[in-house]
C-alpha cells in the first residue's frame, strides 16, 4: 500500500482517537464546546462510557473507557509505525487470539470480581489487542485494494 | 437481519454496555457467516464482498438504530440527552470560559431539551443521531467484515 494511503489510515485513526479527548481539547479551543454532546452520543455507540472507567485529562473526561482507549491507542501506534516501515508480514489468526486473551480474561475476572477493575490493566490489555487488530484490518484493506486493481 | 439485530441491540441499555464496540463488527461478521451458509461455495470471500456486507450491515443498523431511538424519544419524551442535561450543565460551567459563551451553548441545548420534553422530537437531535449512526456504524461494519472475512477464509471447511 502506498504511503499516501498509509498516511490517510493514520490520519483517520488519529482523528477518531483525538475525538475521544474532545472535552480536554475544548479547554484550548472553546468553540468546540458546542460539539461535545454530539461527540458523547457518537462515541456512546462504541463504548459504555462508565464514569468510573474513564480517564480525566486536564479539564475534561475521555469519552471512552480505559480499555477502549487502549484498543484505539494500539491501532494508532501500529498505524504510525506503518508510516515508516510498511507492514509486509502478517501474523496468523492464532496471534489475534493470544493477544485478545489478556483482555478477555481481564473482562471476565473483573466481571466475576476475582480482582478489582484497574484502569491500567484495562488499558494495557486493550492496547495489546488493538495493536494486533490493526494487522488484520490493514491486511483486509490491502486485499481490497488488490482486488480493485485487478478489475 | 444482522443490521436490524444490531440496530435493536444498540438501543437496549444492558446489551449496549455488554456488547460495547463489538455489536456492529460482530453483526457484519455474522452476516458473512450467514451468507456463506446460505450460498455454500469453496471460493474465499472477497474483500469487496466483505466491504459491501459490512457497509450494508452498518447502514441497516444505523437506519433501525436511529429510527428506534427517535421513536422511543417521541413516545417517552425523554432520552440520554434530557437525562444527562444537569451533568452537561455542570460540565459546561466547569470550563474556564466566558459566561457569554457558556450561556450560548447552554441555550442551544436547552432548546433541544425543551423540544424533546414538549414534543418528543428535536430536529437537531434527530439529525445528529442519524449522522452519528451512519458514520460510526458504517466504519465499524466495514472493519468488522474485513477482519471477519479473513477469519472465515482461514477456516478449514471453506
């Protein structure tokens, strides 16, 4: 995939990621204040937005929980890395399973209260999952691009 | 069918918190699985097909999700926005900005809130719900289907 498409993917993920912190960004750009409820509603489609599980940054709260932020941060990091060295090797689906296990176990253990919910463990397990997820998403896009070229 | 199911689940509060961001991608994946079962073939699912399935599932989910949200708001004359207005008011007041700007923003949302409380419908609310659902559900549907196609294609039986 050419650099311009990789930049586009990164910019889109960055825009989505930045939107999570719209409340904090509003502290610097007051005009954005009017968009906050729309952003809250939009992001509520992808996360439960539990007030105990969100991050507080500067004067605002994040619009997603720690785990979701971890997932999108993982996607963002790998897409950023993809700008400088394009991904050529793709892991097997087993890797996705292994990397999603910590997240699934963390969800399971905190749900049945074996241990207390921790934002750090939620973020880290989400980060692991998100960073591997990007490879599969990117591979899907490459396959799509190749199919469109063949036609 | 998957889009309809996802649209309904998006409205149900418990299912919504449980499914989180997985509802739409899973619906898109499930639509591919159902298609594979309905039309058995040894051919792999193309990414183009996955893209279309993901997009259609996302659009259906957006359509039904928005419709149910608007209809429920119309019947109950209440929704998340109305219920969370006091918290929103508090949040706006905590921002280090001029009172004029704060009042302007609050006035706008007070109008939306009043429309919902009085008539059960607000054009601004309905428009923002539809746009949000269309954009978010389409993207998540496409992402879910593109990843889902790889999972289905790697299965031994396909």
